[in-house]
C-alpha cells in the first residue's frame, strides 16, 4: 500500500467515526484550507487552480447554509454571516481579489474558533453532568 492510499484510508476512517461536532470542525478547516489555496494560486497567477479551490470553499459554505434550522433565531444571524462569506468568495473569484478572499478566510477562521470553544464547553458540561 502506498502513502496516498494509506492517507486516504485514514481520512475516510476519520470521517466515518467523527461526531457531528467534529465533522463541522473538519468542514470549517477544509473551507479555510481551500480559501488559502485560492489566495496562493492567485498570487502565483494560476487562475484555474484559484477558481477550483474557491468553488470548493463555496460548496462548504453552501452546505453550512443548507443545514441551518431557520426556526431558530440564531440561525438567521449565522445565515447572514454565511451569506456575507459567500459574497466575499464570489467577489474574490470574479475580481481575482485576494483582499475579498482574505475577508472570507478571516470570518471562517473566527467562526471555526467559536465552534472549537463551543465543542470544549459541551464536553466540559457533559463531563460535569455525569
């Protein structure tokens, strides 16, 4: 078995055994990674690679948007944030603007970091409840 096959098997196992909270964290990390790839590709003049990475980041943002429970008030706030991130990604892609992509990356990073803190609090609360 080569290294790529081993890595793919590990990643598949990681995804299949992850909790919903961990899957969400993986998605945030993936979106941030794709925005970084898009920025780097733009800086290197590779528009096709930048576009491809940007579209993958947009796909993740769309997934976040589609899973919000709009009956909850907080979901309306999160939808507005995701909508703005999507706007930044689209503008960055169309205009080849690394500043717009950087804005999307910064917001995704803040949301990811907030998610990490929520996971920590949930784990502490679960441990205390036992």
